[in-house]
């Protein structure tokens, strides 16, 4: 579909996302070791909203959402219940997809699984060794991390703390520097392993996403999405690896970093046992209500989930549907709704305009946001 020059262009932050041909979106998917909580869902619902808006603006869109099914956290969860990690991951992935369907999230065009991209990770490691960005030690290949932290604007103490909190193995004795990160990690004992030029091992977390994105789209993306908590180390190392291996920069032309969902001021995480599960909320209300809860706010701001917030979302959705029933066609309001969405995904403003104008403007918003 050719782009309509009369329609607005999507702006994210300070960057206008002009697209030639197709919009290539990559979103960091789940590590399938537990059922979907509200924090997971927020990212995928926002990506779906951006996808649907771009399509409404006449852009061809491809979404790639990976599955991180090679990960130490997954291996540990599977071992605790006595299951083989790949079977355990398949069951959790089934539940995740059921939740996404209930939330109206479109299936991605590409859904690469890390365990099928071992070869590309090895190729990535070889390219990084050739470029001098990485080194081999003890059967592992490490990317030099100090330049990545510096580029992210972090001092050494802050970078080490973030790596420690995100499985960065800062105490790995094979490293030259605690900030260095494994592109290829040596395996030992009963740890899952694949052959490589450096011995049996497995992909590093950041390298998995780099290899899957490069294999799917080539050396650059139009939009990269993920939770705000992935900025560093994950997205920073992912980008650094891609740019060092290909010589193409920037790796991503624009970013969609979704604010974390909190409960009583603390980020939702399995480690803190403060999860609110999507399936439980949908059982209480409906998929569109939970979707409204996630979308009717600034995408890049952290927020606290409360039962009152869910009630407010239900009220906003009911008001939108009531407004959509009016026999009104207001082209100015219709354009204002699209303009609000295109202006850094300002869903609250689009809701306000649509509810006030009613009619076709409200129906347009229901359609674009799949409500």
C-alpha cells in the first residue's frame, strides 16, 4: 500500500520515523520460563499499537519478536521442575501466545527461536573477533564492555551494578574486564551445549538477539522495542555487537522503550514475587479492558498497577464505545485522533479527542488500537 502523503508521520521522542518500503520492527520477546505478567504484556501491546498505527498510516510493517529459549534462567526453572528445558519452554510459550491472543496482539511476521540460531551466533562471534571488538578466553568469546558502558553514559560502578542485576557474570574469572560480556559462553557439566570453534558452549543473551535481528532484517532496523529496563545492558550490547560486526550504524533508527510496570513502587519481577498475571486480569474483566489499562498512558513512563487503575480503564473503554455509537462524522476530529497517535503515541490525548467528538473519530480509535 503506498503511503498517503496527507497522513501524519509517526514521531517517537525527537525522531520522526520516515519509512521507505517497509518498517522493520524488532521486539525483544519472552524468555519462556513463566506465565505472562503485566510487565511483559505492556511491551508487546505497545508494539502492537505502533504496528497497527503504522499500517493505518499506509506503511508496510514487519514485526520480528524473538523467543529466548536458550537462557540460564530458563535452564534453572526447567531443572527445578524436572523437565527438559526445550519442552518446558514450549509449554510456557503456548500460555504466552494464548495471553497475547486475548489481548488482541497480532502474531508477528517472524518469531525466531534462539536454539535455531546457534550457527549465526558463532558467525557473529567470529566477525567480532576479526574486528577486534572481542577476544577468546577459556572457551568463551567476550565483547569488550567498557566502550559500551561509556557510550551509554554510565560510569564503571553503575554499569557493573546493572550487569550484576541482569545476569552479566561480572565475577567470571575468564574475563579480562568485569564489564565484558559473553558472545559465546563455554558450557560445563550438565549445562546445555553446542559445538563451536572454541569448544562446547551456548550463545550469550545479548548475542542471541543480535544474531536473530541481523539474520531476519540485515544490518539495521527501523524500530527496536523492548522494556525500558533493557536499555543497559541488553540493548546497548546488542547494538554494539551489530555495529562492530557489520560496520553499519546506527543499528536501530528509532527505539520504543516501554516504561516498567510496578506494584507498590517496585518493578514487577519473579525475583520479588510481586507479579500480576495477565490471565488473572482478563478473567476479572476482559482483554480490551486490560489493553486499555496498558495503553491509556505515556508509553515511556513507569507506573504502578492498582485495582483502581483497572476500574478507570474499564470506564474509559466504556466511554469510548458509547461515543463510537454516535451518528457523527467529524473529519477534523478523525485527523486529530490520528495526529495524537502519531505524535509520540499519545494515546490519552487520542482518547480524549475521540470521546468528546464521538462517532467516526471514536470508531477510528477503537479500530486502530484494537479495542
